[in-house]
C-alpha cells in the first residue's frame, strides 16, 4: 500500500498538460529585471552600479545576513538602473535592471560542458559555503536559503535527507521533467548534500502519477549507496514539508517546532539540481525550469528561463495570451497567486505560469457557512478554517493565535472543498500575517 500523510488532503484534477514536454531554453529578452528580495530573509544588497558591464554569472548583489542570498546576473549586458519595481505581491521592491547584450558572454569560471561530474572532493563546510556563495534557495516555492537549512541549530542533528519530488500542485510539470532529463545529476546532488549533512540515508519521495520518473530514478539509484526512491500515493498537499515528512517517515512535526526536530532535512528536487551545478560546475543560481501552461494555451511547455526574464517572453514563446484569459497565476492553481501583469519577471521561486480562462477565474457568490466541517476534514494541519476566518473578520487575534492560525500552510484545501464558496484561505492568510506580526513584536 502506498504511503501518504496521515491527516486531511484532497485530490484536485491534475491537468498536467505539459507532462513529457522536453525542457527548452526560453528566448532571451531585451531587458531583465532582477529583484533583490527573491528569497525569505533580508534582501540582498546591490554591488553593481548604473553603467556597469556584467556577464552571465557576475555577482550583482550580496547577501545582507545569514538568512539572505547572493544574486547573480543571468545575462550579459549593461546595468541600466537600480530602481523599485512591482513584484508578485503588488508592492514596489528594489531591483536591478540590465539591458541584454547581443552576445551571451559567460563568466569563464562556469563549466558549461554537459559532462557528468560524480566525485566531490569538498568537505561538509566547504559544500555549505559554496551553496551559500552560489545564492541557492529552495526552488519549490518557499525560497528559503539552502545553506541555512543545511546548518541545523545547536542540539539538532540530521538523520535523513528527504528529496521533495512530489510536485502535487496541479498543472506544474517542471520537477517531473527535470527528473527525466537530469536524473543522474540529481542523484549526484543528493550525495553532495548527504555529505554536507553527514547522513548516510536519502529518500526521494515521488507521487505515483509519475511512473516514468520513479522507474528512471530507481534504475539509477543502484549506483548510489544510501539513496532510494519512495513512490507515494497521489494526495494534495503532499509537497508540503511537514506532510512529506509524515508520509515518508510517519513522524509529525509538532506545532511551533522545526522539521529538523524529526531528524529530517527536506530539499526540493530542483534545488538538488542547482546544488549539483553549483558544486560540480561552479554555476550560481541564475536560471530555473518554469512550466508555462493553461487549457487554452497553444503550446504548454517547460522552459529553462533566466532569472529576470519577463513572464510575457515565456508566454509569447507558448503562443501568446489566449483571448479568453481571465487571470495569470504565478505558480499553480492551489497555492499560486494572481499576478498584476505579464511584465513581472521570473524569480528564483517561479515554478510555473498558469493562464486560466475568464469563466474559471470568476469567483462564485459566497454563501453562509452550513457547518458541514468539510474544511476541517481536509485540513492537513488539523485546523478549523471556518473559525479562523471568523476570527480574522472579527479581528480577534488572540483567539486566532489559540486556534494555531500560524500553523496554516496556505495550501487552499479548505477553500477548494467549501460548498458555500467561502474565501477561507484569503482571510486566513490575512489573519496569519497579523498574528505573526503580534508574535514578533512580543518577542
């Protein structure tokens, strides 16, 4: 029997329209916009100025703290300005704008050959330092700096590395295709992180709707000691860190505790590939795989896109915005967010671009809660979403905190299943931010 997490969950339609579509390089734009805050933690500090010439792989912004990340130019060209631009949140944030040169010149230190490099001579500290230097963050969407995750707090010790290759979000296929095309590089990346964490066990969790990836990686694992592929039952939101630990290890992360309390360190499969490229090829994080998809889109695709590329460049490569488009979503339909425009750039956390029709994007009228408890039954964190929505509406932050609103992983299962079309997640997100601010001020 296939394993899965123990509490809640749903199974929305998968709509993997771009499954099996090979990864192709996205067209280079005339200009890239590279935000300085593409990660959890302090924004990076620009170390270039207007007029500076840069190559692909030139450091353009330095991390400004332990929880921060370096940023590298994804193109060759000239810095035209450092300015505030709108990001996916709808607020203006600092960014570096670079005019792209005709010739794509890379830093000579980056090894661009396709040759696989298996052996890593670096010790654990050197591996973590190089990951830090390369500006690698979690590519599953959370964008937490990877070097921080690889440095457990005092008193904590990693026992197992879990690779999140679940990709449970509907429509998205970037991780799936990455496993098919770069499976061996991913396994080498696993051995590198096992060395960094001083663990001898690595489990790659893959949902059972990706049998080709499971077969491919399982065959390669025979050459790599301590690494195994674990097929999992298809269940959303299994890609959540706490849900994946539960599914793989049958251990629950307690409220307020870190995942390392279970002995597990979880990394996204895309992050693992970025680690391989940083350690074995000296390549910083400057591009990533992005799924561009939608039922009305001409050519759903998986692109290797440079950070800072306008989303419209990728959409145009897939046939352009369909006439009936109602919303452009950054990410998938469950946890993604509607974007202001297609002019926003690809960032380190951009896993997908979803175009949905006008008909699908219109919200149905909200009705009164009928106390059916469906939202409670599907919540993977064991919360009561309808109560938390009421707490937010009434601004009763003390009661919301007692209801563990900060434990919400914002998966959207509650809103998806609500027969009264109540925007549970929207209100819980607002309440969660308020309560987290109160807790920070208290400390």
